[in-house]
C-alpha cells in the first residue's frame, strides 16, 4: 500500500491521478465505512467582499434593492420550509437553530445597513451584502466571549444561504442526499447538521471542528464514523471519489487500493461481529470474577439517545445533560417544557435510576437566552452551580421541573462544579425552598430524592469526607478534574500532551473521594471519559469506584472486561498505580495486566 501522509498543502491533482492518499485527523465517532464522497459546497463570503468590485449605475440601485429584498423573502421561506419539514425529527434545541436564523435574516438594523451600502456605494446586492456580513463575522469572531464566537458561525451560515438565492446557485440538498454518501466539508454549521439526511449519511469528514462539535455529536447519536481536523482535505476531493473513514483511528483514505479496501472490509466485519456479540451480552451482569457488582450506566446528551440506553444494556442513566435545552434559543425553557423532558427520560428506563445534572453552562457552553458576559478565563468563571446560584430564577425553574418529574421514575439530582461546602449548603437551601413552594401550590413532587455532587475540582476531592456527610452519592467528572488538577487546557494543542488521566496526583484525588464515600455509606461513580477507556477501568474499580457512566456504545466492552477481572487484581493494580512516579508508569500496571490476561481487550482499545 502506498499510504503517504498528505503534505500540508496539496495541489489539485490531475483527474486521471487516483493514487491512494492517507489523511490524519481527530477521531470524533468510532466506526469504519467505505463509500462515495459528497462535498458540501459553499459560497465564499470573503471572495465577494473583495474591494475591487465594480460599481453599478445609480439607475440600477432600485433593481439591486429589489433583488436583495426578494432574496430575503426566499431565504425566510426556505428556513421555514426546512423547519416544518424536519419538525418531527428535531429536538427543541435543533429547531431553535432555525428560529435564530430567521431572526438574523429579518433583522431590521442589518437590513437597513445593507440597503444603505447598495445605495450609497452603488454596489451589486451580493457584494454589498457580503461586505456588511463579513464585517460583522470578523468583528464577532475576534471577541473573547466563546458564545459570541459560536454566533459568528450562525451568521455565516445565514449569509451563505441568502447569497445562494442572490446568485441563483443551487445549495447542496443535505436533507435529501442522492444516496448513501460520506459527507466532506470544511465545517458543518448547526443548521446544516440539523437538516442532514440521517438515513443516507454514511460518515462525516470535516477540516475543522472537535469531538464536541455539532457534527461529531450527531455522528455519535447515529453510530456513524466521523473524523474532524483533516487539514487541507476538501481541496483534494471531487464528488464521487471513493473514501474509507476509520473513525477509530482518525484516518481517511482517499482512492483506496483494492488491498486496502479488502483490509478495511475485514476490519469492519470483525467490528460488526464483535458489536453483535456485545449486544447479545447486554443482559449479563457486570460483575467481577469474585462477585463485586459494578454498575454500568449511560451518559445521555438529549432525548435522542434514550433508545440506546436499553439497546446496550445500561443500568440506567448515570448522567443526563440538560444544557441542550438552553442552547441555540432566544428564550429560556419554561418549567412545563423541562418537566415533560425529564418525565420522558424517567419513564423511558422503566424504574432504573436517572441522574439529572443541573445546568452546567459557562466555560465553553453559553446560552444566549441567559445573556452573554465576557470573562478572561470562562473555565474559571461563572459557570455551572455558580451560575445557578447567581441566577436563582433559572435554578428554581429547573429544580421544580426535576422534582415534579421525580414522581414518574427513579430520578436523582446532581450539582456540577461544587467547590465548597458553602456552595452546597446554598444549593440545598434553594432545593428546600422549591419543595416548600411546590407543597404550598399542592403540586405533586418527589419529596425524597437522592442528591449528589460532581467531584471535578481538587478542593471538592480533598474535602470529600465533609461532603460525604451531606449528600447521597459522588460522581467524578474526570475531564475537568484532570484539567484543573494539572492546570492543563485539554483543547490547547500546545499542552494537550500533558493531559494525563493517570497522573498519580489525579489518581490520589479519586482514591480519596471513593474512600470518603465508602466510610460514610455512600457510593462513587465516574461519568467522565476515563469511565469508557478500557485501560483505566481496572484502576478505577480498584480505587473503589462503584459505577461507570459512559456513552452507551462503550458499555459492552466495559462489561466484558469487568466480567474477566477480579476485584483483588483491580485493587492490586490500583495500589501500584498510586505509588507510581508518573502517569506512564501508573498506566503500565493496567496495560501489562490486560496484555497478559485479556489481550483482546487491548486490541479493542487500539481499534477504538
């Protein structure tokens, strides 16, 4: 095979040249697929906003003004048609994307500015529109506020849509693909993701994005491969090209040779066979060889993922994220809307536990409906429980909905980002206020509901013995715990290599948390990415973790590992890891054990 890494800049190849080229990106959703490429074409705002545009005669200004207004009407109609067509399959936060886009198109101030440029500068409508929109996009993109940066993408999405009407170009019909296709794009905007033909998209490959981008999350929910961060990828493609996506390793193979296709077809068959085996085992208990039960629960992003909880044999929902209810919308979700969602979640798991995390906005997750505010370091700012305590009106509405939904299932409540006992006491006091209000209003609610906290800040882990006397359970948010313990921004490519979940300092915080919980008769779970990494599971359960919550698709692998290890071995591995001088040595105790006793588990890690 001639698998050559693509250079940083590749000239457009001769159409007769069909050599195999390998691209490396970031694996965003696991799986292997071979198929035909469809490139998402977009109009270039930058090109149309160039300064050397020829002006038009004054007599043509009314014509250009009319063209612009017509394009506005057509864009509004298109957005509404898409929303209506996709209404049944959209989550509320996805539908709100279209509402926000319609508001941008109809913004009176923006419209007036564009009409003024057409008239005063005597520019064709598309050039006037591009100049104005590019100015706003550039300004907003340069702001430090993460929420506003995301809004620049929405504005660009709307601008591209309206330009296609002005120019009479045909946009890709993403809601109706011509057949099974691998979608390739520079990026996928929120509205493009929402309108995607979910029946025919085989995989997604983008030049930008992250594991938490809209396209990556959609790919996860559809169980299709996705790769992001494929530098200079789209310019090397043509519609109809053949492509292999390896979502396990983050590899895209353009024009694969017959031997490569055969190799990956066998890999895909092996994965499908293993997947089927794991699904058949979903009724087996996740119990160690010496009889210790480890609960395997599901992390769920929205109601879209509820079917997978049962499909993969999860023991309930260990983390239900509520942020999606607040994102991409102009108005906050009211109590009734939230109640219906939480009730649906509780009823879907037939009495199994559901842990609903209260609002965890801030940092890289901001909601326009709450209002934007600039912070120099949003990850250390007003986020999660801090935001809820600062906005008790928002917090109380969510608490009322959760407590009311508790009558319809086994719901537990969890506060994120707790760093002090004072914060917990304030949150608990507000819960008591809400219960009193519900009682005074003669409304049904769960009077007795377990309440836990996320341990994701070192201060909370160090004070676990105090917290354990006040709550019913702990859930370790290892993503942030590692980040805050090691002072590492895991999204910063310059220091990402220092992000080490098995750093002994992190492991000691986990051990302290689990030990304090055990001594006080409560349990400890993990809902971060560590929970689904098979290499870390022996260490975690050896440290005393009793529940692992992860993406549903990862549960089968975790169950198989737990059923092949003894708690005695896990505790020995954990004890060795705690004494290791560095993260690499700590991890080696686990990987060496897996290599000796279950090499197929390590093979699964390497495949995804």
